[in-house]
């Protein structure tokens, strides 16, 4: 385990350059004290590794030094062929590049690893988009990706849900995120970093000027915080609902993960009819109306009263519409 960690430290410094002890500790999920001991061991082994103190310090390999300890294990070789998503790569204009890279990697692997990696491709296929949803047109995705990569400012005409629906924005594109088959652009507009759905970009014009990516900006951390804030905004209120055994089972297929988790946490023991009472967050009365209508006769909303009344009114309209002539 320790030998593997020492190799990981070498490879991290080789690929990323200067890193602090805290950054290495966070990446390898160990304590800073452990990193200090590992660095001392590398020094003892004759590795040309040096460190600088201060706020801009860190550990760094001597210029020109490169380790040859880059051999892949069987599990690592297999995981590389699970990491590539051919659909998203093709949308980015990199389909042929990914295919060529996989062919080169396959040719470079030893025979035993090549066979195992080949079995991965034969037995596993990753399909990112969710069910019951057509793939969105992302006309400007390659241009957006190019602007992200080259840190080039863009001018876009964008369609949003609130009025005015079509707006002009000058963006500094920081990164792209693929979520449930949909592409999102994280970009700075003015003083704020915001999220834009790529399919809603109506026009895009690359601008001649570039921008400086802010030091320390982490796309993964931003997206994690964005999702947490998005979930919080959706929790406008709560609804108390009775669910039949079938309704409880269908919940995971019809509701968001946050709703499903809340239902499981609040679930009370089944009543005499086998129905379970749960409390779930709702975005709005109008949105919840459509959500619970999807559960049909397998759900009964008890509270809030307004939502219950709206569902009863919808049921009366449906009953009248389907009354035998």
C-alpha cells in the first residue's frame, strides 16, 4: 500500500508540477504527516525532489526528471475503457480521436492486459442519457469546448425560462459538465459565475480576446455546490402523501433522487391497508400537481390542502372526460 502511494506521489508531481503537502494529502486521502514521511523516504531513495516553504511553496521534482514507473495494473487498464463515453466524445468532436487513442493504448498493452481490456469493451456499454428523453441538439458544443480549452471569450445569444427569454451574454467559459445526457457550460458573466445549458445557446461568436482563468477555480467543487444550491431552491415546501406498495416502488422511477431519499427517510410503518405515509419536498403546487398525477391511484396527497384540492379537481375533469357516452 505504501509503495503504491510513493509511486502515486511521483506521478502526481510529474504530471501536475508543484503541489503542497496538503494537496497531496487530500488527493491520496492520507494525513499531511504521512506525506512528510513519504517525501523523506523518496529523498532517501535518491529521488530529486525538493520543497519550498511559504504560501506559494510546495514539492516539485527536479526539472527534467521523469519516472518510468507508469506501468498499468490489470484493473487500471480495464477502467480506462470504462472511462471513455463514445457518445459525449463524438458530440465534442473527439469521437475519432478517442477511438484512435484507445487503439494505440490497446496496442501498447501487454497481451494479458490487452485481452482483459478487450473483454471490458465486449461486455460493458455506458449510455449516459436517462430514459424517456430525446437527445438534445447541441449545435454549438464543439465551439463551446474549443473556447473552454483555449480560454477564449465568447458572445452568445441565449434562451432562458424567465423574461426576457432571449438575452445577449459575453462569457468567459470555464468548463463543461455532462449531467444526465445534457451539457452545461460553467462560465463567468460580469462578476458572477453561472451555469448555462448548451442546447439553449441560439448563437455563438468567438471573440478575439482571451481571459485569465481564476487561480484555484475547481470545476468539480463548483458543480457540487451548484447542485446543492439547486436542490435547496427546489424545496419550496413539503407534501404529506400516502403511497400504495406499488406507488412506493414506482417512486424511484418517477421522482427526483432528493424526493426519493426524503420519502425513504420519513416513511412510517404501513397502515392496515399496506399504504405508507411519507413527507417529501415540493417545488410548487403546480409542479407537484403534475408529479403526483403521474402516480395515479397509487398516491393520496393529505397535505397541503391546496394541492389536494387541485388533484381532486383534476380527477373530476378526467372522470368526466372518460365517462362512457
